[in-house]
C-alpha cells in the first residue's frame, strides 16, 4: 500500500508531507528507507504533526512506523499545507475509490473462475508446476491438503491477466 493510501486508511485527512530521507542500503541488505514529515488532520479533526518511516526490505512486507505524533495549532497546520500542498485531494480520492472498486470487481471475477477444493472446500489458487504447466491447488497444497486439478489454458490465462491488472492498481 502506498504511503498516502496508508495514512487515509488510518483515518487521516488533509495530508501534507515533506520527504526527509530516501535511502537505499549499500550494505547488501536490499532495504530502502523513506522518512516523511507529515501534517494531517486526525479522525477527531485535530491537526497533527508526526514522522512516518517506511522500510522496504527484499522478500519482506513493507514496515511503517509513526513517531513523535503531536497536536499542532491551526496556524501551524495551515502554514505546512501552504508550503507543501495537500496530497489527498478530491480527484485523488475519486481515483482511489475507482481503484478500490475495480480491485473488488477483479476479486469477484477471479473467485468465479477459481474452483473450490474437492477435499476441504477452500477456494483453490492457480499454481505453476516445475514444467511451467498451470494447475489449481488447495492453499494448503501439498502439506495440509492434496486437492489439485487441471487448469484449462484459457482460464489460467484469464486469471493471469486479471491478477496482472490488479497488481497495477496498487
């Protein structure tokens, strides 16, 4: 999830920010750190100031941490907005809602193309074997369930296209 999406999910609105630090690790750990100074209105409407740190490490989910969150005056908030601009504008919110609706539609379509496991009734997932052949398998396959079935090529290609479109939506 992008930084702005993350802040909106946490209930902040009227978000302004300034990038403080953007570094890639040179130590070979394949991590990237972004640090933002944030001014935003919390759910209670009170303007706040805080630091958001995002850490991306290869093969691990993104970690985010908010620190030093403090209430600020309206004047401080307005000055920060004037200097940095509001990021969650009405067009951005409309686009975000469009992306969310499209992701929901894609999930429904993918679920309609994916069978249920004959053994445990869980929704199966599309997998690829060592020879590159697509098949449906239970999410627990092969450890906790051995449910598997052939995936028709046209269905596998359609699911792949839908998943690719979903990944582009963010």
